[in-house]
């Protein structure tokens, strides 16, 4: 699961958006489309760590070390 998160610069102010993708390739394609648009202010690809809505990849040890 990958999220593409972006902010559009609009005349009335900024507008936040996101889309969910099953594969990194699909997320990367959308990311590249958005980055090519003049009104895209910021754009990121992210993975949920913990979520009630999305399947999450296993938590890496950096987040669990010392939590036995």
C-alpha cells in the first residue's frame, strides 16, 4: 500500500489531496504526473505505518527496538 499525498496551490489557497495505490509503480506514475503540473506545490509517496483504513507493511525494527 502506497499513498501519494500532494498540495495544490490555488487562487483561494492551498488544497490537500491523497490517493491510495496497491503498487509502488502505480504510485510513482501518479507522483510523476502531479510533479509535472504547475499548480502542484508539494508531493510525496508514503506508506502507512499504522492504519485503520489500509493494510500496512510489517513495522521495521527501528520502530520496535527496545519495546519487548
